[in-house]
């Protein structure tokens, strides 16, 4: 069965339409001038449109009087034309202020949504498809465009015009106007209720399916090398077909429900047309309405029917748009799982002393704590290797040093500073990590190396590459340092990616260095070169080495043997071998004894 983010959990976190609209309104309040001008010009345009039936009535009444009253007819014609052009010009003027407001809001919504997602914890990202998140962020931008246009440009003005025309008819012919107002209220109420109760859940389901498609496609495409290595193209195509089939079923259900609502709308519009025209003809037959009065009602109906059709369509579009914006609105309301403390200052330290004081930590999915009252001191400049079986706490130790997770008890100090009291960005800049499988950006090699220090000069980038023994292979490439490395660096070999990551660490010049078996992807010859580079890189820095091959840590100042979140042995290589304990057994296995 396909595994995705828990849809039921997502539905329990569902926001109301009001909450999503309030989220959008927060962006409008940032530019009150543009919003005021848009609304003001729109209201002026509405006032012009409300005069259209009156202008139509005046023109018909003047025409009925005959050619002898041509002057009156021409004056009525001029009023009729002026009203239309006034409406068009004012509406156009409103859009000239609305467009920059909308574009700025869409940009900020995307920027802030991305920033919010970046602030979420490693756990959050581990539980969420990257492709689905990308789809939600990009879809929210256009969802806002639909919602904003629907509410401000269509639904709001439509409500004012519909009520305004109904009130005008009530003042002239109470039965006609009253019927109009009742049908308008019934039409809008039916649309809102049906869209919320009958359509919304189906629409949210189809939107969730759309996000699944994005996640599934990104997962398969980013893992294309693995797909090809197992000849699994057919399996992946079948997997995507299952996801798109789920989307198809959900979307057809949504569209059919929208079609049902559209049928109800047309029935109500037919009743409005029949009722208005029938009532006004009745009034005309009784001598209570002139020919111009009949024209007033017919023109009013034509204007109203256009707006009612639009309001029905825009309610549906607004509902879809709100569903698209909801995820980003929820992100904005979700507190980062690991957050900077109030008034957190920048990390300031170059010694690299690391102290764990009575640290407790538990993963959210674990039955119990991994660390419980854990104490450790790593001295400045010390080279410490972490060994132990999978799940013993080695990688967690490094993640806690970087504050990728918050401890549940105790504290961690680096150079005497509680890492929970400094900004995360400044802390992580003080820790250079060379992982076992470096992830590179689909950018140039120079940009990937300079990621550690964006302001680095070309000479500094080249020097870092030389120190990492990467310069020779880089200059052998057709575009040298300007070579694009592909997504996650797929155009480079494993050893080449490792050396680019090491060059990045050289350039970072951080007081703390983490080597996660940084030579594991290298051939024997390259490993010797990079081992020499590693020695240079470790010089003068506090170094934490996560070791999978014990041959790489024989020169460590101290080896810590982890088991179940505890250090069961520590010492130098020869001392631990002589001890004959857990490390000695690991060493025997490594040597094939």
C-alpha cells in the first residue's frame, strides 16, 4: 500500500473558510492605500452600474413619446452611454491598483510559506513528501489569485448590485422587488450552503490527491538512478498510475457535485426570470408600469442574471482557491517545532568545546527516551570518534549538537553558551558537516563550494578545492568550476561529491567539524588523498567522527562506544582493543577475525 502523509490527521487540522480568508486579509492590511483605492473605485463603478436600468427606462420612455421628443431621447441616450463608460473606466482604474496589490501578495505568500516550511524541524520534513510541499506552496499562490479576484472583484460587487437593484424595484413595485430580493437571497444562500456542505469535502479530497501526485512524481524522478538500476520503470509507471487514478476518481466526484450545484443555480435563475417578467407585465397591464418600467425590470434582470451566474461560478472558484491556500495558511499558524528563543543572540565562539549536561532526549515515535541524563565533555580541538551499532545514538548526538531537535531535559553548551539560547542559523554556521552521502544543489560546482560562505572570492573557492584534492578533477571538466552538477549532484561520482563537500567544509572554516565516514565513497587512491585533506581539515578544530570503518579512527584522541544512548566504553584505539570489550569485538569483526 502507498504511504503518504496521514489524510485523516490533515482533515482534523482543517481550517475554516473564515480562518483562511482572515489569513489572506492579513496581506491586504499591509498595503491599505492600494486596497482603499481598489475598493473605492470599485464602489464608484458599482454606483454607475446601478444606474443602467434607470438609463434604459429613460431612453425607452423618451422613445415611446415619439420623434417630437427627440431632444429628450438624445439626452437619455447620452446618459445611457455615460453610465456605461463611467462604469468601464472606473472598473479599469480599480484593476490598475488591484494588480500590483495581488502580485505583491502572491510573492510574499510564496516567500513566507517557503520560509515557514524551512523553519520546520527535521522530523516534519522527514514525515512529508518534498514534492507535495512544493505543489502546495506553488498552488497556494494561484489559489490566492482566484480567491481574491472572486471576493473583491466579483462576489462583493455582485452582492451590492443585486441588493441595490432589488431595493430600487421594491421602491417602485414592492411585489416585483420583494420577489427579486427573496430569489437573490435564496440563490446566494443555496450556493453557499451547497458549496460548503456538499462540495467542500470532495474538493479538499481532490486537492489532497493533487498533492499526492506531486509527491509521488518527485519521489520517483529524484530516485531515477535507483529505478534504472533495478529496471523498475514499469513498476514506477504503475505506481504513478494508481495515484493518478485516485486523483481521477476524486476529481470526477468533485466536478459532478459542482455540476449538480450549477443545475440548482439555473433552476433558480429560470424562476427569477419568469417571476420578474411576469410580475412586471402584470403591473404594465394594470397601468402601474410604463414601457420604460418594463425595460427597467428586464434590464435589471439581465444585469442581475449576469452577476448571479458570476457569483455562482465565483463561489465555486473561491471554494477551490480557499482549499489551495489552506495548506499555506495552516503552515503560518503552525509553530516551528524547533524555534529560536525570544531575544536569542548569535553564537559567538571559536574554541569548539562541547558539553552535554544531564541531557535527555526522546524521538516522538519512540517508546522511551534514547538519552536519559547523558553527560559528556569534548575539549576544544579534540578529535572524538563515535562508534556503535545502528540506533545506538551516534547520529542523534550530532543532530543535537546542531540543534536539529530540542532536548527534552538538561542542556548542551558550546563554548559555554546554551545552544537553546542562540539563533539556530548562527549555531549551525559554527558546525561544518561532511556527510556520508553529500547532497549538492543543481547549481555550479563553484556555487556548491561557496554555499558555506556566499561572499567567497574565486581564489578562496579554488584554494578550498585544492585543499580538498578536488581542483584537478574540476578543471578537467569542460566548464570547470561553472559545471552544473545535476539534481543532488548526480552528474558527479560519489568520490567527487565527497571532495566538493570537503571543499565546502574548508571554506566554512567552522570551529567544529563533523565527519560522517567522509571517505566511504572513495576508491583506494582517492581515499589516500582525501585522508590527507581530512587531516589538514581537522587541524585546530574540534572534530566528531561518526565511524563505520574502524580503520579510519585509529588516530582519534578519544573513541566513544555508544549503546542504547549510553557510552559504555571510551579511550584510545589501542587501549580499547586491549580492554577486550565491545570495541575489541567490533574491531575483530572489522578485521575479519
